[in-house]
């Protein structure tokens, strides 16, 4: 299948798309809440570079992560599907090899493909450690030609894996991965090859360790919150470095940069992280799944703001549509839609496909302004909210709008049945799940890493994990 896609992509690259194909850069933070940007008027945090990006591009005021936690959202970005379909219902689960990914499609279309930062799709939990070169579920196994990666969240002075070779870096983690990604992009430009670059940051996930300079502006906050917001300052600065780097290479005009977070904000941060929404990371309330979202593509996208709901499942379909990639690069059962027309200012009055969520025992179903919430999938308890009139999801309208409630409940249950079929492998050509994915576990319980344990006990980010390790 990969060979067939590559041949189709090469033919397409030489005929339809030509030299006008845009570069594509996907940027994602880790645990940044919907309210944690300057352009939404945060009381203490300034994000001048994100603000500039939002002012110059398409700002989504209702953008959704694919799930309430990180690994599932990453799976949704790569596949265009609800992460539950792909074998990634929660954090630390491995993406199924049977899934079709955007990186494979881009590589087949002649793009240089690179991944930089957090991966978290190979079944390992715990603070991020370098991904092993022979890991069966490394970025390289899903279409990335170059990768500088760790398994999970990471912080200052990170130890990372460059395609299996461990390298130690100094400085802020956001700066490290953006600088490395820019090097990859520059090499691609010099080779006259378009690039597809994924930059998945580790900030502002715990543990929070900001530089003294970056936390200095938050002296009135608690020390943990100082570090948390300091990490966001560092990330925003790296966004500025990224945008400047693209300009210096002469490719900024025709580079599509898509920014978002992987889930909602954290509950113990002050000032609060979710901009007044209900819930936090780990819940299907808006505070757990609504995240900041921006697309900047100067050659095409004119500055605009949209209230229409969009999501991380839309990324692959949109890019595939923009590039006119051949049929078959994506799974038939998608949850995302193409936003290609949106990018050219032709936004519909309503989104045409509902957005469904399943996380733990809860579910949600967003149909433009209305949202159905299932607080307990086992008991079948449902509530209905108007997200335009009731931003905080405070008033259940199930009894007041029985027809809407009935329609949305029916739609959600039908969607969930289709997801359940996907979980069982019915979408795949084989009609079943082949298996072979690693069982989710902590890396400290993985014998492949044991040779590094003594040395890693000296590293602050790993010492606690190794102290808790069961002998």
C-alpha cells in the first residue's frame, strides 16, 4: 500500500501540483488551555507572536482537540479520525500500524517529512525519554524521514533521540525543537523539496521549569504558576523564531502553519487556564477539549476570525484537499472534514459534520451551536447545551428542547456504534485488528531501557520515575 501511494504521489507531484505546493508545519503545545493567549485578553500572559499569527491568519474561536488528553489528540492529527477508532483511547497508547497517516501521504507526494518533540504514540508512559531506534512505533514507522523525539513530555535541557541516537541539549525545550526543525526545513529548501514538519512541544505540561527571565513577569503568582506561565512565554518566543526563520528562508508566504494545543488547560493554575469555560484537561466539557487554534498561510489565508467549530481531525483532510492528494491516502471512515474552502474565505453558515468525542466513561457531540454531553456512557445519562448562549455549559436544555435532544442523542449513538466497529477493526481491509501494538506501560517497566537506568538516576526529570520503579 505504501509503495502504491508513493507512486501515485510522484505522478501527482509532477503534474497537478507543480512548484506551487505549500510547505506545511503543524505546531502543537501540551496542556495549553483555550484562555492562555494574549489575543483572548489573558490577565497576565502576553503572547505577542501568537497574537501576530492570529492577526495575520484564520483564528478559530471554537477549535477542538481530538480528545481530553494528549496521545489521542496526536492520533487524530495523524489520521483525521476519532482517536478511539485508531486504538488510542487514552494517553500512552500506541497508534495502530494499520492506520493511514498524513506523514506517509506527504512523503509519498514528494515532501520531506520531519517530526520534532513529543511523540507519545508508542505505548510508553512516564516523563519523556528518547525513542529507541528500533522502536516498532517510532515516528519513522509512520512516515517521518527525520525525527528528533521523546516518548512524552519534556522540559529544559532535554535528552532526545535523533532517529535512535541519543543527544543531550541545553536550553529551553521549545527553543531546542524549533531550532532543530528550522534546520530540517532549511535543508529541505536547499534540496528544492517542500517540507512537512511536525513540532509537538512539551510545554506547558508538568513539571514546570522556566528560566528566571521567563518567569520574572509573574512574580505575584505562586511559584508553580510562575514556571507554568514562564514556559508559555518561552513557547511564544519560539513561535516568533519559527515565523522569522520561515521569512529568512523566503518560504513564509507559501507555508501553511497550523497551531493548536493537544487538550484543555490544567485546573491548578492561576490565573485559570480555560478562559471561563467549564472543566479542564481530562473532561469533555469545553474547558477540557476546546483549545486555541490558528492557521497562518499568507499566500492564501486572509485575516479572519471564525466561530464555526473545527477540530484536529480536520487537519489531514484539509491538507490532503489543498494538495489534491490521490484517493486512498486516508481511511474511508473519517471524522474530520476539509476546511480548504474556509481558508479561501468561503466559510459555510454551518459546519456540515458533527464532532464526536469519547474519553473514559464520558462522551460529547458538537453540532454547531448545540452540544450533547454524555456524563456516563455506561448509564446513558445525557445533557444538552447551547454553546453560543451558554458558554459555561450551565443550563441543561434536554427538557426544554426535546426534539433537538432526541436528534442529537440518536446521532451520537449512531456515531458511537460506528466508532465501536472501527475499534473492532471493521474499517481495515482485513476486517479485523491485526494486533502487535505494545501494551501501554511505563518506560521504567520496559526492559529495553534498563541499561540506561543508573545513568538516568542522575537526571532530575527521570530520578523520581526510577525511584518509584517496582523491582
